[in-house]
C-alpha cells in the first residue's frame, strides 16, 4: 500500500463514488483480455526483495527442500490457453483474467524469481493461516491472502521506499486510522496478526466503496483518491481494465501481479518449482500475556533458545523490549516453550534486568552505545558492510535489515546498529579453542559463555543449529556455561 490515505480521504472518496456524480460504467471491454503494457513497472517487493528473503534466519535454520519433489532449474512454458484454463478453474470469488501483463508476472515468478517462490511457499506454511483467519472473520475471499506476497514478499520487516511497512505495507497515517499501535517501542504494522486484521477491515471498506474486487485491490495499493481520478478521466468507467492506462504506473501492475501470485502459489509444481518444507519451524505456537516489562534476550538466555526465533515470531517489538508494564502485551512462542516460560518467569524477569528490561529510554542511532541492549559501530574510511559484518560475526543481510538499508553503500562517519550479541562478541575474549587431532587435522571447539545459546553460536560460525547439535550428539538445544562444543567443518 503505497498511497497516502487519511480518514477524510476515505470518507470523501466513498461519498463521491456513491453519489453518482460519475458517469455510469460501460460494459466490460475485451481490452481486459488483450491488454499489453510496454512501460510496465514491476512491483517493488517482487523486484527487490529476493536476496533479502533468501538470507532469512528462519529459512536457513528451519526449512529444507521437499525430498519428494525433484527440483529442476528450467521452467516449462505453456500456451496461453493453458494459463487461461488454469486461472479459470481456481476456486476463487475474485475474477482471474489472463492477458499479456499477467503473463509477464507469471514469467517473472517462474523464471527470474524461482528461488523466491520456493521460499514464499515455505513461509506460507506459517503466514497463510493467519491471513485466512483475519479474512474469514470479515467475510472476505480467502484468495486475498496472496496480497502480502506482492506487497512484502512475506517479510514482516519490509519497508518500501515510501515508508510503507510490514507484511501488508501500511503507511503510518493509514495504520493509525485502522487502530494499529505505532510508537518508539511497538510497531503493529510488523505484527502478522494485528496487521492482518487491520488489512481485512480496510479491504472490506474498499470493496464496499467500489463493489468490485479489482478496483478495491488497486485502491489498496494507490489509495481510493487515485482510483476515483482515473474513473473520472475515463468518463466514468468503473472497471479496472478500462482505466488501466490512467492509473499510476506501479498500480497498473498490481492486479496482474495479484493474479500471477494466485497462479504460482497453486501451480508451482507445473513449472518444476519445489517448495521449501518445514523441519522444526514452530508452526504450532501459543501466546503469553505479559504485564511486566521483559526483553526478548532475557527469554532467549534463560530458556536457551535463539533470540532470532523470538524476533521472527514477534517482529512488532522494535528494540526487543516488550513493555508489558505500560499495558498488557503479548509474546508468541512455540507451544512447547510456553510451559518452560511459565515455570521460569521470575528467573527470566530478573535475568540481567538492569541491562535489559528496566531501562526506560532508547538512544537514537547517533550514539555509539546505548542502555537498550544495542551497540553501534562508527563507520571508518575504507570499511564495507562485508568487513563490518565479519568483525561482528553477522551477515551483510542482517546488518542491512537491522539498519533499514536498501543497498550496501555506507559512508564513513555514520553509525550502524550491530546488535548487542554481535558487538559483545567482537569485544570479549574469543572462546574458540583450536586443537590438532590424531590425524593431524585442525579441529575447532567453543567454550560456552554466560548468555550463549546454541542458535547464537551456530550463527557465529555460519552453520545450522541442527548440524551443531549433531556434531556434539545433543538431543536438545540446552547447553551449560563452561561446556565445550565441537564446531563442525563447513
């Protein structure tokens, strides 16, 4: 959703459209099926987010390729009649027409973005049920669950050039109108549940305004004001395909991209695309209500679980702080972890509380260090994101994500947030132990320090948690301070 929308604008647009001041719509033209566009602009998330999503921690740690699916690098192309037939047989309420613009997006997904589609199918295992529940609550077509595929590539932390944020890409003004909480500590635009409920309500408003799903979907992207202007300039044609060339350039491709997303999410196997499958991804979760302030790192350290998992499940907490002391807040965690949390709640709340949860302010990024648990690195001449990532035992993608960077270009003198565990790892004594075995080969070991988690150690050495567990014959992720772990060779 890139267009700015205010409550007054929504109300005015509804009044103008309903008042009959626009001319009556003409019959649907055949142009819908013969549409072409040589100046088409690809949707931002589809074009730009592939590299970022492929480096996602959840994707690397908890998914693998479907062993029953034979992945092939080449795409199978079909005649137009096949695409038309497949789209027409989808069990959808929303019309799924086919034309050359739709074909362009289908080709994008089946050729240039094949790896992205594999990942989107994997993430869909977790996100699509959340979307469906919100849509069902408002009585909306369930195929709308594929809108976040084109809005954000299923990334809760996605931020567009215009500032739209989250899975459903809400602008700040629109999110507040819809009742989402956005402040220095919480951004519910990033919450899968809260943002999905808000998106469903907004889509319902837009459909009630136009009584046409293609127009409602387009209005979601550019705002009802732009749709009404296009309708007026067309002489009153209330059909998306008839006003196509009067819309903003990116919005022109929005409905075709939505149709293509519906196609590829249902017919990926026809194009030799194999979805990633869950291994241990916590699809079954539970919600804990907090009436105290807690930091996600406190939970991660005491329960010995990767903080990355908690961040993925609770992306609305901007600085990992859950301000339950201000108002009741909710934390989502794997179901099997909730019992351990309840049993250890007092220990969690008291774990390094002065460093984490009891701080009251968050320092801006101009500070080199802050009391909120984050550290900042001042960029020196000649440094690159790659060299900084190496120093702090993280990745370029993680640094870009943490700092909201869309490219790898950085400037000397600026500050980068590097995260407390990364900063600490570069400043404390290296716990790596190097030995030579009986065969003369070098073997690395790591001595577990206070606050370490198995997932954090695995990320530090660029390996999967499961591989680290296997190398040390561990049946669970529980580790103890002072324990020596063998680091497998990658």
